[in-house]
C-alpha cells in the first residue's frame, strides 16, 4: 500500500477486505451508512454486510490503493485496484467520512 494520507476508516476498509474480516469491514462504516455500487443502493450496516457478502469479501476481493485525493472537508476519492473472483480492475471510490467512520461510499 502507498503512503497516501487517507482517514483510518478507509485504511480499515482496505485492510479488512484484504484480511477477509467481515466484522471489521462492517465496523468501518457508520450505523446509518449509505453504499452505492453503480446504482445498486445499500443502507446501514446491514446493507453494507449484504454488499460485502456478495460483492466484496464474499468474492475474495483484494484492494490495492493506487492514489487518493481529498476533494472536500470529509470527502476522499481513492483509486483502487480490485482483484478477486468478482469485479477486477482499477477505478475510483468516493468516500465520505464522518466521526472517524465511512458514512458514504459511491463506486462508479
């Protein structure tokens, strides 16, 4: 992983995915989190857990942080390379961080 300065919650998102730790992954999100994956919407930690089981750890996803940019006070765009048994490729993920946790994640 690079030394790009991003919030600890984004590192937790990456590290938990790579370790296959679903509880730590879900714990990186706020209780009222919103996740949008190319228009598919998931709400709260239960929604995040469902997405994780079908599109992330459930398909052995692995993330490598390539770049990151802070675009607003609490908003970061991280370019991640994704590999595993699901989606593979490199692209942006937009995170909104609140109180040290991920409040919103948009994948597009």
